[in-house]
C-alpha cells in the first residue's frame, strides 16, 4: 500500500512524540511492504514564529491532499497569559479541524493491567474499563460567534448546533455501539441548554434506526461524577464539543495518564490522528514525554487505512512495553524510561 501522510509536529513535546510515531510507521511499512510518504507542515506557535500565521494556507493544501494527517500537539506558554492577543496557536488546530470538516473526534478510554495500581482511583473501579468518547469537533461554543463590547467589559460565545451536525456524528456513534456492547450514552445539559434539547431530540429520532442499541441520557455534571464513580457502565459516550473536551481529560485519569490516550478526528474526506494531550511545555526537549498517545494515534491511522493486522501489532507492542513496566515519567516518576527509549522498544518489538 502506498499512502501520503501529512505530518504536523506542532509545538512543545509535539515533535518528540511524533518522531517516535513516524519511526513506528516506518517499521510497520518495512515489515509489511508498504510505502508511506511524509509531507511535513506547520501549525500553531511554530507556524506563527515561522510564517506569522497559526494555520498557513500551505498546511491546509497539504492536508487536503494527504490520505491521513498525523498531528503532535499545540500551544505555547507565551500565548497563555495574555488574553488580548489576536493571534493564538490554538486557532491553527481549530481552523484545520474546521477547514477539513473533521466533525467526529473519537477518544477510546481503556486500562492496562500493569498500570492499575498507579491510578489515583481504586483498582476495582477501573479494571476492565473500556469505552469510547465520540466528541463533536467542529461545532458548538468553540465555533459560534465570539463578541466583546467596545470597552471590554462584556463578552459572549455563542453555542450553536444544527440537526445535520448532530446527525452525522450520532450515526457514527451508533454504528460503533453496534460493533461493541450496544449501549450509547448521550451526555448533555438538556435541563438548561436549548442546544442540548436539540441533541436529545435528534439522537432519539436516529435511535429508531439502531433498535439493538440501548440509548441513555446523562447530564454532563452527573456524567463527570459517574466517570469517576462507575466508569464500567459506559460503552459509547456521545457528546458535544466542549463537554467532550472536558470529560475526555477527566477520563484519561482512568487509563493512568493523559499521555497514553490517542484520538482520531474524522471527516467525510479527511482524517487527522492526534494524542489528546497538549504541548506539555515544561517537558519540551527533555526526552521525558509519553510517546504512547501519539503511537496509538498512529495505530488508529493504520486502522483507518484498513491495515488491521498492522494496527494490532502496534497496539500489541505498546501493551508489551507497559506490561514489562517500560513507562515514561508521567506514569512512574521513579522507574521511568525516556521518550526515545520507549519508541525504540516499540520499534524493536515490531521488527522481531
Ligand atoms: C484537545 C485540545 C484542544 C481542544 C485545544 C488545544 C484547542 O484541548 O484537542 O482536546 O480544546 O479541542
Ligand atoms: Mn482538550
């Protein structure tokens, strides 16, 4: 198989973790006789420094033409504490998601036997947890009209959703539930928000096409609590953009570290694969960041290409390192390996 992959290393630890993923993809290509061609492009703070724009036109062009996009991380502290800035790194990622209509962000949450004892949560609560968050990614409060009055004392962010935007991700979520334990939980705030009531109505309508899937509803405040109290109850969680952003960071505590979690952002024509963590500026260049979120994102990329055996091998290799207690500092602050060592162990496992 011959595929073109756009690679966006981005900011902070993005380049270090993405490098490990590219090594992993190369090891897979070699073993299975594929050819992956990489086109590197700029996004975020890195792109602002080099071009003045967080999302250069060339990046959009390369991504549109590619078969898939591998993305690292975005964000830089020099933009974090100045709310008056007009140009910000995050605009790059949000703009790219919108430009490519990557409307469904898929975030699997599961546990690893060897990491259970490292979680701040009790083992009996988290063992065998296995659910997927379907987060809407191109609508809602993230993309509604943003306003501030002339003297800078009143601001607003509009939250807006259309039936179409809800339907297209709901279908993907129901289809995924059908392949799994056939349970879908819609997380919303329908007791307060009009948009949430639209979500409930549309999702309820669609559910008649998926009669074998049990549909439940949870308010987001209760969902935040249930994810910690009893995460095993979930199979597929479907939710809007901002709720999905928040509960997925929360859910990462179940796996052991946000550094472990991958995601796929899917549109009708394009797909981008990104760890759910941020740019982790304090760790930049230190070779301590966890590359597994990125490497598992590559596994999702391979699956998207239909390369199931290849994807399984990447996941198996990751599992092997974790089971043998080869982990980065975010997971075990005493006995830890470097970013590049973990990457190399995974490559070696694939090769042998
Ligand atoms: C994520 C991130 C982004 C988001 C930021 C960097 C804009 O937190 O992918 O979860 O809020 O979507
Ligand atoms: Mn987030």
